[in-house]
C-alpha cells in the first residue's frame, strides 16, 4: 500500500526494521534535548504528516524497549490517526520511571501501525443473542 507522506523533520522516513515487523519506528524531532522528570508527560513532534486512504487508520503505540529499559511510554495508547487528519504526527510520551530521562533528537519514541478499519452502523434491538460468557467481564473467568 502506498501512503503520501511529508517529512519536515531532519530524519529519514519511518521504516519496518524487519520483513515481519508490524510497526514502523517514529523519531523525536527536537530542537534541543528534552528532560522528562518522573511522571512528566510531553507532546513530542515527529515532523511527519501523512495522508491515509479512507478505511485506514494509523495507531501510535509504545516501543517495548524504551518502556522496559527506561520506563517511557505513551499516555494515550494506542493513539489513533484518522484518515482525514492532515496535521503533524505528535506523540504524547510519559516518564513512568522514578528517574529523569533525557530524550534526544532523532531518538525512536513510538511505533506506528497501519490498520484497516470499518465504521459501524448501529441496529437498535430489544435483546442480544445469548453466549456462554454472557455478561461476565473483568476477571470473571478467574484466570
């Protein structure tokens, strides 16, 4: 699939790191390093703008390595970029560790996954079909 992209950053376009990768790494596009104190969150620019086809979204997800090594994650995960959004892709990162973290320009901060989506049409009903699970939710199976 081909997707139009405008790159106003100083960095190369996102790429898949392996042939079987689901996501492409996004890089911070910073003028100077950003110091994140514990529990501090910041909106970080990527310098990227995309034009998704209707029927697709881009999900912005945390990078597992950054999370386990430094406690850096995303506040709204997954973040969704809709097909009609034309603004800059920005990432809301948070420092969940007890230590300060310095984010440098060009550092890989998140991954972007392109997904096909469907829009739902509601059908009013008085009842729903029964299932073995029924209304069981949050921890109902005891596992």
